[in-house]
C-alpha cells in the first residue's frame, strides 16, 4: 500500500508528495517528497528509514538523476534492514 500526502500550498508554492516510482513495489509504505530541483525526502514506514537529499540541479527534474537517487536510497534501505 503506497502512501500519498498533499498539503495545501501557500501562495506561490507547490508542495506535494507522491507514491514512489516503479523502482519500489506499490505494496511498500514509502512516502516520497520531491522538490523541483532535485530535493528529495524518502521515508519508509516499515524499515524506519528517512533519507533527505538537498540539491540545486540547474535544470528541473532530471529523470536520470531522480531515478539514480531513488535507487541509492533503496539500496541503503535494503542494506540497513538486513543489518538489523
């Protein structure tokens, strides 16, 4: 079961969170928050991992960088879950 959250934006803002990408199965309780220039928050409720990426990409939403970051967060998540 994916989790999605949408917060009402203040004037001039656009804050949204989406269920994660196809890299993460839909039955996982993962919250993914994206900023337009690469900022990201990845929260996995099952494992307790919270990963945050600050960023300032020159171009908004570069898919290669986005999916590479998701893959890295998920690899860290799996490694930490196995270490428990």
